[in-house]
């Protein structure tokens, strides 16, 4: 008698069991790793928006917190999927935007309160310089020397106001530039918006890029923007007065 070893035991009826189709062996999904330990401390939840995107909600930032950075351990964690790491990265981007906006508000507020009267003083001084020069058209011939004294006084006042404004404008420009580097142009919080929240109207404030306030390594001109404007206006006025002096030297 010969026996044949069976790969599978017979069933209760002495028959071999039916083979199980290969498609019945479906691998069970691996449970996703818990990412909550990597969440930013201010993270609350994510929720869908009306446009199919996802909104990330945080507790309010004070602006005094450390810069939000996704933990290095999260990037190196082998249990996290690529998608989980990308979602965490987006979470920290959103946190960094809110933190930077709050930080800008916090740091710019006292500077803006100082800037408001300085901007008005600058506008008044510039207008005063133009007004004093325009008065030459109605100044009697024998009074031109006195009017020239008024003009030089107006130039000095305008230059002082220009320097004061450029100093505070440079502070605001540096704050805005630092914020823009943190969040990018799409999430940039305009200084005008910050001013509105403080009850200030900054719609006509002239604030240049930070480079405009410092002479570069190959630049000989160290003047700031408003000082350059006053110098240009004073030069134009003096050239006109010099022309009049040549034509009618007895007036001065």
C-alpha cells in the first residue's frame, strides 16, 4: 500500500477543501501613525471650506512665541507617511503665517503711532516750502532779501521733517520686509491694514524699500528718499532764483 501525503486535511466528508481564490487574500491596511504628538501647540483642528479646501484652526497667537517650525523628528519619523508629513508641513506654514501677522501688528503698532504725527509734520513742511517760494511772485522788489531768509528757514524745516519721517519709515519698511520674507507675498499683511486697525490713516504714507534708506557699496548718495526730494525741490527753486538774479540783479 502506498500513501500520498496531503497538503491539506480532508473535510468531514473525506474530500479535499476547495482552494481559496487568491483575490480573497486582501492585505489589511496598516493603521496610520498618530501625528498628534507633532502638532503645533496652538493647533486645534482642520475643517473643510466651501471651496473644497481645508482650513487649519489655531488658538490665537500673541506674537511672542518662537517661530513655528515643523519638528525635525517628524521629518525623520519612519512611521509617518509622505502625505502625513506634507499635511504637517502645511499646518506649520499656516501657523507661521498667523504668528508672523500677529508679530507684525505687535511690533509695528508703537512705530505707527510715532509715525502719524511725523508724516503730518513732513507734509506741512513740504507744503510750507512750496508756499514760501510761491510768495516771491507777490513780494515787492525791496523785500526779496527778507523773503530769501524765509525760504532758507523753510528749507531747513523741510529737511528736518524729511529726516524724521525717513527714520521712522525705515523702521516700518524693515518690519514689513521681514514679515514678507516669512509669509511670502500671497499672505503679506499690508502696513496700511495694520494702521487701519489702530485707527490711523496710512493710505498716503510713503514708505520705500529698505535698500532706499542705506547707501549701497557702490553708491555715493547716502540721502534718504524724502531728503532727496527736498534737495531736488530746493535745487529747482534756487536755479529759478539765480535766473531772476541774473536778469534783474537789483531785486536781491
